[in-house]
């Protein structure tokens, strides 16, 4: 009887170890895909960006009220300065829909939203104008200028019916 119990317990331990190892391998591969294309820990990307832009970068205190499993940052330093930016992604490895991104760049090289790309122009709590756009396939976008930087917040359209409210709350959390 004791031998059967030991065998059963051993099988449970082996199954647990196998499941844990498989989960770790899947998680490692997900992360590796982002690390391979230049993403890193958010705080490292922010520090590189602050040094390059020679200024502090205030980040939102809030994130969307959805579940994320990972976040990554990347400082994009292209030839010249036109496309230099800080990019922060929040993702859920279990669903492609939980996707939120922050992009920060100097206002001298800001991305312009004009004409039919603008759904609404709004005011943030600090009085700055914000532009809401759904022109980018798959994403709700809120863009605004603050402290000499342009912020572009992007939230997957499949995530929420009240994306504008969520993005405005996030924008207003930046001090």
C-alpha cells in the first residue's frame, strides 16, 4: 500500500515538474521574441531615453484596467533625430487583445494627426489639448503634448467600449 502511494505521489511530482517546465519554456520564448528585436526592461529604456533627450520623462501613473502579463520598453534611436522615441508596451501573452502602448518623442519631431484622422479634440485636466483618433487599424489613439514631449497612447480596439475615457484617465495621471 505504501509503495502505491509513493508511486502516485512520484507521478504527481513528475507531472507538476513537466507542466512548470513547459510553462517556463513558453514564457521564455514569448519574452525572447521581444528581447531579440531590441526591447528590454522598461526602466532601462526610460533611462536611455532621458539621457538621449536630455530631460525627465513623466510616465502615466495609471494603466488600462485589463490584465497584462508583460511589459517591455525600447528606446528607438534612428539615423538623425526625426524618429527617436521611447516605446513602452504592455501585453498579455495569453491573448493578443490586451495590448497597450505608450510612445514618447520630442515635440519637434511629433507625429501629426490631421483632417479625417481626428475623431475628437479634447482638453486634459492641465488645459493641454488631446487628439483622439481611431484611424490606425485596430487601435484607439490619444495624443497630446506635455513638458516638451509628445505622448501617443494606444489601446487595442477589442479591449474596451470606453477606450476614450480610459485613455483620458491615463493621460490625466501624468504629472
